[in-house]
C-alpha cells in the first residue's frame, strides 16, 4: 500500500485474553459510574467559558466573547461576564476567560439559548467521560507491547484515571482538553493502521479546537507521510476559512490578542506543571525579587527558553525516523505539556495514557519504575500532601514537573541510542 518504508503500516491486531477483556469492561464501567456520581450537576469553571462565549453570541454581544481575567493572578471571572452570570442565576460562580477559537462559541450559541449552563455541562460530561473511559484502550492499542499483559496495562490506565490530578482537574472543569486528547489518540491509532488522510483530517479538527495539536503534525513529517501532512494542512485551511467566513476576522484578531495576553503571563498555580513556572520561581527565589511572586514580573527568558527547548525536541523527533511512533507521540505530548506557556495538569492526560509505549524501548523494570513514579507524583493524594509546602517553591508544581521532565530527557537520549533499529517500528 505504501512505497516508503518509514510510513506506518497497518498494525497487526493483538487479540485480548479473557482477563484483559474483563479488566477493560469493568474498568470502563466503574470509572464512568464514579465520574458521573462525583461530577454530575457541578459547575465547570473552564467549560463555563464556552457557554458564556456562546451566550454572548446568542444575545448579540460578540464583543463580550474575548475578555481577560479581572485579576491575572488567579485567572478570575472577566468583569464584563459577571452581569451575564447574574442573569443566568449563577452569580456566585467563577467563569474563566474564553481562549478557544470563535467558531466554537458560534456553534455553541444556539444551544445556550435552549438550555441552562448546568444542562450544557451534563451533555459534555457524558461525552467526555465516555472519551476518557476509552483512553486506556486507545493508548494500549497504539503501543500494544507484546511483553506485558494488556489486562495489567488496562488496570494501570484506569488507576491513573481514578487517582491522578490530571483526570481530576479535567473532570472538575469538564475541560475540552479531554476531547482534544481523545482526537489525538484516535488520529494516531488510525494513522498507525494506514488511514493517512483520515488521520490528517482528524488532527486538523483537533487543531481547530485548540492550536497546540498542530504540533503533532511533526510526526507525519518524521515518517515522510506526505498524504497525512497534506490532508492536515488542507483540512486546517478549510476549517479556518469556514471559521473566518462565519465569525469574521475581527473576532479572530480578538482571539489572538487574548492568547498573546495569556502568553505574557507566568501563572503561578498549584496545577501549572510547566518549565516556565519552575524557571520563574527559581529566578524569583535566587534573585531576591521583592514582588509577591505572582508572575507579573517574569523576565522574558523564562518564557523564551522553554519554547527554544520545545523546538529542539521537535527537531530531534523529526530526525529520528526509526523511533517507534508511540514513543515519538509520547515525547511530543510531554514536550507540548511541559514547554508551552501553560502546562495545566489536565494536559498530562495524553502522556499518562501513552505510558505503555515505554515497554517498546525500555526494560520492563525501567518502564515499570517510570509508571510507578507517575502514579505517585501525579496522584491527587500527592497533590494534597504537597499543598502544605508552598513556600518558597510550589511543591505541587515542582515534583510532577521534574518527573515528567526526567522522562522526557530519558526518551530523547534513548532515541539517539545506537541500539535503535528498524525492528522497533
């Protein structure tokens, strides 16, 4: 079917034994039951941004869609939105600024005129919990290591979903990052099976919801999979053209302006696992700066350095054609979460469900130790205990970020190992 050896070929389907099927079914059902019982009917500060933005369109006030936080120190509700929340009967709730493309708000607008915010959240919760429940299977299916029981990997995957701060914050906020992570997983599962054009279109769809998934297109270039790359670029151009024709250039410029505003902040949060936060806190502590350390005085290099490192990691991924796709995907997922302007805990859902890929390159002992390290440091229990140590450094940020950074360094160095062979594919 393909003329280039570096292009992924359809993957042989590894049959699941009875134990693995039972773990997969019970894990998915138990997780969905727990998630619905815990988060049903709750207020979702992040998803509320989409509802409020759609509501602003629905009432004919598009100028209210892109509003900065009233206080950048805590990403609080935009001042212009407080009246809208009061009118919706949710005056006491927090709604974070809307940072997604205008087309998404435009699509949500008619729905906001029909249902309340809470019902809107319930619809998304059903869809996104279902997506989350499928991710341990999708992550395993992409890697499918033959030296580890699928049932054990499913068990670990659901343990992550039940216990990690990544899945917990994603569910608390009903975060669209769940949908984006699901689309990326689905993209590369189809890509691995040889559906290049479909994979390109799906990745473009994910990028139309949020810009960062476009970075994963580097994996198409790594494999010289031009069909997938062209499909992604052309589909992205179509999505952009439709968005501009529907929402207009002014709204897109307002969106980019707000993104630029957010990019110039270093948000010190207990769930912001980014290198920029670590660099800022190190500078702030060592320099004896007199500010409150909220990130408003952040020097430019703390934001520039992570972007440079991200570029270097992407170049290394693109240059290593023999690196197995699941490991390359894990590397890019970790790099985008760690080195972007924000590294919210829920960005690490994708790397967590891709950890089975470690068994493709590392010994069972080393892969198992990395997984145990992640289970511990990314657990909600660890987050609660580390919350007691917030000065002079934010321990809840440092511990998981350093573990993720350590694994990323190990992956990059291992990709340059002379033992790498084409059989790893």
